[in-house]
């Protein structure tokens, strides 16, 4: 090959690689969009609308029967349908697609539970139940694939953690301790996997 040919080959190669990178990026975005759409169809809409939205998490006055009923409905209306859906999809999705789907479902559920929780009031028993529900959802999705879902549930898990304080003073202490352990100094906020200091401050009035 003459020198002129060699001089033109490198720019053409860089151009081709650039086009391939752009194409791969578009495919990745399309796959993520598809999994978000599919994930939306897997959400337990009936439980969210009929059970979670109107649910009262002040359970001490309602008695043990209400707590047991809430657990049974959560198992039947959320965990079992998710398990069935993912079992049906597992064999038809590549591991990478399954991981995207798990994240899509986790992120959507985490955001939905967080938004709903800020509109509720919690006593000690209700806070424990809510924390259990968040943990069981996280565990259920973690069992589907190797995809870590900690960040997907990070904000609502932190909210549940703060709700389980026995007093406003303890909640403040827990928040300060958690921020110190994470080394994030109160960072977070919308779009982050952690509540901001201001958002965390909205949790203590929910405790009754």
C-alpha cells in the first residue's frame, strides 16, 4: 500500500469506529427503553392502587389482624406475581436484558413507594411493616439476576430506616450517623440514590 493510502486509512477507521460506537449507544438506549416499558407492565398496579395508596400504616390501633392481613395481601398481590412474571421471562431474555428489566422494575417500585410513603403517617408497627416490604421487594428482585438493586431502592430504604426511629431525636441521630458512615455529608436529592438532608428532614413528621 502506498503512503497516500495509509494516510487515508486511519481517518476512515476512526470514522467507522465512531459510527459503530454511536450505533451501539443507540441500541443500548433502545434496549433500556424497551425494558422500562416492559417493567412498567410488571408493576403490581392493583396492589399499588387498591392496597398501598389507601393503606394506613398506623397499625398499633388496628391490631395484629390488620398487620397479618397486610402481609398476606403483599405476598399475594406483589411478591407472587413478580416471581411468576420473571420466571416466565427468564428463559427468553439474555442476562443483560434481564438485568435491565430488574433495574427498571426496582427503580419504578422504589420511586412509587417513596412517593406514597411521604403522603402517609406511620406508627412503630407500621414503620416496621413498611421497612419489611421494602426489604422483601429488594430481596425478591436480587434473586432474579446478579444485578445489584441497592441503588434502585436506596432512597426508599433510607426513608424506611429513618421511619423506624423511636423519636425525632433518634431519627436525627440515625441520619447523621448514616451520612458519616457513607461519607457523603448529606448529599443526595432527586435523581440520586440517597435522600438529601432536606428530604430526610421531611420523614420525622411522618412518625406518630
